[in-house]
C-alpha cells in the first residue's frame, strides 16, 4: 500500500507542549486496556497537535520549518536578505533568487513538519471516533476536542496551501497517497474553520488556544487569500466590532515575551524556555539563527535574516508623515553597508550620522540600525554585530530580540545558541484584521471606511510615547507619521489599494507575510522584479527573475517519490 509521507511520520515518540513533555506510545500499539480513549488522554494527543505549531520535531534544523516563515515569507520577498556569509545555509539563496528546486532540503523539512501537524490532528479525530464507539468519551467532551482539532487541521492545511498551492487535503480517513491535482483544498479548509466557529467556546480553554473568535478571524483570512471579500466582510465586522481583540497601546508590545497573548494577539505560537524540557525545546528554535552575530545577546548566533535596503527605505515619510509610494527607494537612508557606494554610504566609525530625514517610528522597532538604541543593549554598533556585511548588509531583525533586562529569563540558559527565547510568533494580529477590512472596503469603493481602518493602525504608531527613545528621553530619530484623514484622505481606489498594501508591509514587516501578501494580491511579479532590478548592493540578486511559477514553492521530490507519483509537482519545477 502506498502510504502518504505524512502518515509515515505520524507515530511520534516525543511530544512537546508549553507546559508538559509527554512520552506517548506508538498509536498502533495502544489498546483499550493500556490507555482508555477518554477525554484526558485524547487531550494529551491534542496537546501534541498544538505542539507542531512551532515546526520543531527534533530541535535540529528547525529554521527550515519556522512558523515565522522568515525564509518563505520574507527572504523570498523584498523585505530581507538571507544574511550571514554566502556559504552558510546557501540553500536559502535559491529561494531569494527564485531558483528553488524540489531537492532543496528546506521545502522537504517544511513539508514534513506541516503534514506532521496534520497527522497528529487526525490521530486526535480518530481517537475521538473510537472513544465514542467504546463509550469512553461523551459527545460533549468529543465535540470540544473535535472543534479544536479541526481548527488546527485548517491552520496546517492553510500553511501548506499558501506555500505549495496544489496540496492534498488529508483528513482522518486517508490511509494512502491521494492526488493534489484538481483538489479544492480551500473548501475543506473553510469547512474545518466553520466547524470550529460553530462549536468552540468564546474563550480558549488553554493559553493561546483556539476559540470561536480566532476561528472566525482565520476563516476571514482564508477568504482574503482567495480575494473573496464578500465572504470575509461579515466575519471581519463581527470580530472587529464584537470580539475580545484590540490594538495594543504600543506597537512594540507585540514582540515582547512580557506581553505575550495581549489583546492584539488573535492567534500565536506559544513558547516557553527554562521549563525542564530538553534544551528548552518549547522555545523559539525557528528563529535561532536570526539574532545579531558576535553580540552579547544569547550566544551571538548567527547573523541571518537581515533586513533589506528596500524595506528600510520604505519607512521614509514625507513632510506630512505619509509614505513615499513611488520614490522611497530612490536613495538608501544613511547606512554603513560596505557594498553601498551611493551618497548614503558612510564609514563604520565615529563620523557616522544616522538618517536625519523623516521616518516612520515603526522602523526602529523592526530593524536594528547603527546608532539607534537596541532593546536596552546600547546603541546598535553597526558592522561589529553583523557576520558578513558584504553579503548581508548592515541591518538586523529586531522583533525577535529580547530586551537586555530579560537576559536569562526569557531566553534559554542551555543549548548551542542561547538566543532561543519565549517571544511568541504571531500568526494573526488584530491590526491585520483592520487592514483586511480596509481592503474589503476599497473593493466596494467605500474609501472613507478604508481610510478609517488604515488610520486606526497609523494612529497607534503615531503615539510618541511608544517611539524608540534615547536615555535622555529624546526620540532616537526624526519620527514623522501622519494620518490620511488629515492629509486629503484616499482620493481614489487605486490610491487606497496602494496605501493598504504599503501599510500592511510596514505594520507586519519581518513577520513572515510579505511574499504571500504580494502573491495573493497579484502584485508579486511587478514588485519583486522591480526589487531585484533596483538592488545594487547584493550582487547575487543580479539577473534574478520572478515569474508566475514562483508564486508557489516546489513540492519536495521526496514526497513525489514516496507517493509513487500520485502527488504531482507544481508547474515550472
């Protein structure tokens, strides 16, 4: 019998959660006399299904399956370079230059991790069915567990769909490889989310778990990825107007272990460190490579995932504090990149003066740049904390970096890189719901409503109490951000569409969404080809070309081989 690869990996022997570490026997070896399929035991299986949200199966190579999707959602877009030196993890460069291949180990690891999550969910659903038949679980208990499981199954299939496009929908009845051709996975994803909406309580029974509200938000996201605005609208309206979510007072509270699971967190991967698990296995291993190199932060590993010039330039603002849609990338802001020979390039010494022009204040909570305070670690020193600036530039990612006063408490004290930390990975934030609702309004030519929602996001960013400050209390840079309502509003639909696309980039930069957002809005070819053409600082981008086939990543060759050809490769690979 041809077994789908996901079924091969379902019988896990080490299962993790944020609160418990479980050694569970092989499922096929369990009998009613060994472990009754009651609610308590099935809940441990559900915990294991939640545990795969972090992509971590064995504490190794987890960056290839990071839930932050830093490789697939950011490096493959215009927001980030691979970073580090050219030879380390060079497979990432293939995605950066739109030359990914089915043999690339990154897509293989990501596929196995995602479908491992699906397999664990299906174990839960089969256990529920068997438990009901055996009389060891009540219908009420079963319904609660089933609703959570189907939420998770929808999430994992959503991940697979947005990354690979043509994927099979694997439910609890599947025992053989099934085709991924001509399959309406969206309908099945929507059905699972809808079941969760109909059956989950309003408040999660576990920290960061599924509930009626985040199931509605995720169902809306599924509709947004299909540009089905009519279906997304009532869901977004209900969650925004009646749900438990709101914007945090400060933007940076979304990226702080002390404020995990805030009112802005709709759904997030939960992390914990120093909790007795093996090498803090419940921490964020997916971003372990992405901290400043040769710094006092953790073990200083490893200098990957460096923000691009294009992204940093996008945070420029005009005299009214609005984005520069067409001209933001004409020149680079002041920087110390050794490959930048333009007028903005400065030596990495005391003569360097940080950018004096107008900037969106979210820049310095998103990116570490020379001369700007860096989460209590002092001013970012520039090239001293970058591994190979000639390859990756001089900027570093900041949203995943804990504060200096949190050292030793929110990061792990063990392992080969103590950058593993407890800052949750956001899957959906409330600010995204507001911007999706603005996009829906724009599709209806309701420009006033669209502007209102965009300005809600910008107004939070405009609060000077939340800006990066120097020790004397002054602003770290010339922050200028304004509202569209104060500057003529949205004059037409085309302007509104550009403003929302731009706002979503600034708000969620380096959170794993950029590539997928460009693809779903059918902007990828235009934007990414302009990006690689204009970038004059990373020589390996020269000649790179994005085409429509790059909208999805190659299905691993190993999966196709193990399915005996039942699963087909995406066109162009």
